C-alpha cells in the first residue's frame, strides 16, 4: 500500500504495524497467525471484536507477510452497492495476479453489508473463487454475518483474555511511549497510563486522542483535567457567574 502525506501525519496510519510480530495480540493468537504465514497460505477468515483492537491491521499484515495482492472493501461505504459485487469484488477475485501468487479481498466492517443480497452473493464467491482468492471479513458484531459465511471461515474473536489484559496493556503502553519519543512529545508516564486505561482496548482511539492532546508538544496532567466531567461542571459554573478569568 502506498503511504500518502495524510498517512504520514495521522499516527494510527504512520505507526500501523506492518507485520504480525509488530501487532499487539494475545500470545496464542499470534502464534496461530505465524504458523499460517510460515506455511505460506491462509484460510478464509472472519475477524470480530470491538472497534480499534486491530482487526484490519492484522488482515493487512497477513497479506503483506504472505506476499499477497489485496484490496480493501469498506462495508459501511459500499456494503449496499451491487456494483461493488459485480465490478470490484468479482473482477478482482476472478483474475490472476501479475505481481503475486496469492490474492485476498479484505471486507472491512462486513456487518454493514446487506444480509439479503450482498452477503449471500459473497458466500457464493467464496466457493467459486477459492482456488484463486481468499476472503477476510472484519466486523464488530458477529451475529450480523450470515451463518453460511461463518461456516466457510476460520472465525477469530479479538477479545483479549482476562489473564492477558495486563500484558497487552503494558505492551501498548511501551508502544505509545516509543511513538511519543519519535514525535518528540514530552509526556508524563502516569498520564499516558491513565489514558490507555480509559480507552483500552481501543488502540485506535487511544492513539487518536494522544495525537490530539499532543498538539502543544506536551502530554501532562492538564490533559486529564480536559477530559474529566468535573472540568465541564466548573466551566459551566464560571460561565453562569460570568467569571471570565476563571474560564
């Protein structure tokens, strides 16, 4: 994928993991993915879990590591467009790649795709083009994906086991600190830890918020005041009393 200037500005894109080893994942899940990469092949996948946990990132990293040519279809934007099926998906899946031996279609936010038209058609495509193309579905809500698709995929839950939450949070804290140092942002470790705890396990939200707070070049306790409910109460009180200097 080609990096644009926008991707180089937005932290979630600039620092998106490019390999499975770089992804912050539960241990057994990462080992499973690595075994597929070692074999040079992947099955059809259905990744599900809450927003920002890395489903699309893992899908892209898998494709890159097995050397596959891939496209990403956003279900929330194109999940109701029949032309997406006829032109983009079928056209890509049915042709032989000139640059890679494998092809993958990543259907992001697949739970937005209509269950009466788009999803049944995709079920047929999975069977028709399985010798030439793999499909990776990502979604927040597994129950919105029809059973015939689920039965044709390896279904992976991105929920972090309770016994690994502390380890995963620590790994993400270390990754965030590394990013802040690369961006020359001064930071208070306790504040960073508090923000991670607030948004965990939504890694994307955490990075977006940290980038927003870092505009002034520093992430300190003032950030916590800015995101607390108490600060809004104080603001409205000062506004009501016309105490402009306190505001």
